[in-house]
C-alpha cells in the first residue's frame, strides 16, 4: 500500500487544518510524563505512518496521552501487537504493516486514521472535544510546501512574489 493511497483515505482532514484555526488551549503535560518505551513506540509508529522521522516527541506525547485517555488504550496496544512493534524485529515500512494485515479491520484503520489526522492537522480529540496540540508543526504545512503557517513570518515582501512553479 502506498502512503499516498493510505493518506487519501483521510479525505479532507489535512485540508481541514486551514479552517480549524480556533483558539483552544494546548493540552497540559510533556513527554517526560509518559513511559519512554511507550512514547518511543508511538513515535516509531507515527514515523512509519506519516513518512517523517523528525516528529516532535512533545507533540507526540500529547497525541498518545489523548489516545490512552479516551479508552483507546486496548485498541492501541492490540494494534502494536498485531503489527509487531513490540517484538524484537519491529516493522520498518508501511509494507510491513500491510503484511501484518494492519489495515484490514475497522478498529485498526480508525486508530491509524486518528493518528494521521492528529499529526497532519495538529488537532486531537481530548476529553472536552477538539484541542490544538500544535499549529506550526502540523504536517499539513510540510505537505503544502508552497505555504507556511500564517503565524510565521518569512522574508520581508515574500508574500508579494508569486509561488514557484513545481
């Protein structure tokens, strides 16, 4: 399964990041409050799903904490076991996930979709609804290389130049 095909299942989730700029507080906590092995596994899973290996563990800790807090721990742990992420020889690619039939049941597909939506939008579902975990580090900004978060200033006058043709 190609990453583009899998990401296509997200529909407009990444596009929704541009309309989801609402003033909500960033969740409390940090990466140190999660067992390191748990966070390391989540970050490894996230790197394979997103295709980015340089994800921020502070932001990852927020996403993982929300998955665990919303009664999804059992589904998450079962998924890690299914794909072999807890084994001596963990998966390294989406193809490894596909061989483990990771995307064949609705629970696993729902979980992986949620993780991707979190990383690409910067928004996660908390106990009290949607919460912004990050704005500037949402992966939608990397995917849309022609722009950047409106809160980041570029070179003076850069906005006046037309985008480069790709």
